[in-house]
């Protein structure tokens, strides 16, 4: 339980929890494990973690006096407001109950996501295994989504190891990246995902520079051709005048 002097409790200084937890938990995005880990950091740092995760019996302190009960109620309202502020409206309407405690709301969220764990794992696995770079605007977006799916699979007890993550990354590359993809795939051992992503990012920058250089050269050639055509036309006109 938090300090009975609630007016001085550090949790009361938090004005916008969204500044600290950038993820909005949604029923469809399966980011529960990531959201939960990020969320727990803040109750722990503000000394109210026991409002969502019970302490061992020997350490638990039950509020007795009216002052302690009021302090506990105030802090619990703070924590449950953090929860409600970092989940989607649909999810909020699914779990909200009158006079619920923060721990009750936390447990309802946990049960909601863990009860559907197998079906979520299957859906995520299918998306992970069929991802293609051509569906994304650039290397960074492709890699970020692949890593996000990997994190979500870990959250539903279907973890993806580094080797599989890197091989899936390579298998979904477009034709322009096949060369660096082969280099990554033939490495022994395979590079870390972060290293493979860096290699692809460098390749992307090189391809962009090459394309820019090619465009500039084509413009110069076109300009010269236009100039030559102009000179030929002028010469022909003078010839006909004579």
C-alpha cells in the first residue's frame, strides 16, 4: 500500500501517463505483453506496484485507519486511471466495472488476453510467416513490423529465436535486396537481427544514391540531346532560307 500521506505521494505528480507509455493497448494488436511490461515500470517507480500485483502475505500491509483507507483509495484511483488511459475505447468498455479496483482491472485485462492465447498465436504466426517487404514503404517499416510480430509472439508463449527472425527477414526481401540477403543468409553464425537490419538499411541508402545519380545523368543526357536537336533544327532552317 502507498504512503498514507497521499498528498505527498509521488504517484500523484503524474499528470499524463501517456507520455511514459506510448503504446495504446488494443484488443486486435496483441501487444499485451509489451504494454504490460512498460506499464509495470511506472507503478514500480512510483511505489504503487502493489495496487496491481499483490505483495507476499508477510509484506502486505492492510489499511486500518480511515486515513490509511482514504490514502489507499486515492492511490488506487490514480493507478486505475493509468490503466484506463492507456487502453483503447473498445477495450475500456470491455473491462470497465463500477467501483473496480486497479488490481481487478489489471487481472481482467490479463485474463482477456491470455484466454485467447492459442488463437492469437496462430494468427500472428500466419502473418509473421507470410510477410513481404513489397508491402511496406521502406526497409525500416518492414523490419519494425517483423520485430513487432516477433515480440507479440513471445507475449503469447510462441517465441521466435534470432535465427528464425533473420531468415524470415531475408525470405521476404524484394529482388533489389537479394544480394545482401544472400550475404546475410550465408553468414555463419547468422547475424543478430539488429545487424541484419543495419545491413539492409545501408543497402537501401546505396540504392537510393545510385538511383539519384542515374536520374541526374539521364537529365544531363536529355539536356544535351535537346540542345543538339535545337542546333540541328536551326541549321536546317538556315539551309532552307538560302
